[in-house]
């Protein structure tokens, strides 16, 4: 298998944070994984609204915080897809933002996180 420089070029990574209602967490992890995302972590979160406000507005105080490692060239596509899902899914509202990785140590770790299988023969 011959690789061109562009196929195996190093692409920057970003850490994507997605905060949604806890019952929708697994659904959004599946949506994000469609974009060649190998590494995701979901954590339980708690909203900050007071119990009176939560009851009045009918909010879900229990959140899922999803951390996903995404290649920089895929971030816009993932964010656009999430924005569409937030708009059309019933009770599927959420917040998503990305921050850059400053460094990753190790070629194999980078290949795993970036879903870069081009650097080795299969």
C-alpha cells in the first residue's frame, strides 16, 4: 500500500465537549462516532439551576458530558451535524464546543486518536 504525503500527513486534534441531557448521551456518542472518532468519554454532570427553576421550566438537571477527540479537519462537520440534531430531536438540546490539543506524545497514540491507519501496512 503506497501512501502519499497528504494521506498520512499529521493533522491537528481538538477535544470536543458536548453537554446534553443524560438520557440522550449515548445517542450523541453514536452520532459523533460516525466521524472517525476513536476516543470518547462520557461523564455524569449536574446542571446549576436551582430546583425551583428546574421544576418551573421543566429542565433535566442531570447531564451527560461527552469528551471526544476529533481531527481538526472534521470539527466543522461534527459541529454542524450536532447543531442539526439539537434542532430536530425532541428534547435533544445541548451545547458543544472544541478546544485545541497542545501536544500528543507517541506516534501510535496519535494514530489511534486521529484514526490514522495510513501510516502502517494492514
